[in-house]
């Protein structure tokens, strides 16, 4: 018997924030540092190590506003 909140071990979970077009990920840069971004699929965000910021992805759309970004710890 399965329950509504059981996860199917065969089907990978959808990325948090929704899927992002890989072509978009290739051209986006951090608006603060102008450096490259790392896609953190598990957290659903684009990470700029240089700026120390993580930009959220909502409904598959990266929100590239510094005011919306999360500061990276340490």
C-alpha cells in the first residue's frame, strides 16, 4: 500500500523551481559579478560563487535580481 506523500524511487524528482531550458543556462551570467553560474538543481537556483549569491528559479524562470538572491553562507 502506498500513501499520497510516498516518493516513487524509480522516477527522479522534478527540480525545485521547475525545469530550466539548458540553452538559457549556457548564456546567463551573474548580474553582479558578470561571472559564470552553477545550476543547483536540488535547490532550484543558480549560484554565483564570485558574488556569493544564489538566484532562485520560479516556474522554470531564473530570477536574476540581486534583491531576490540568497546570500551564500561562509
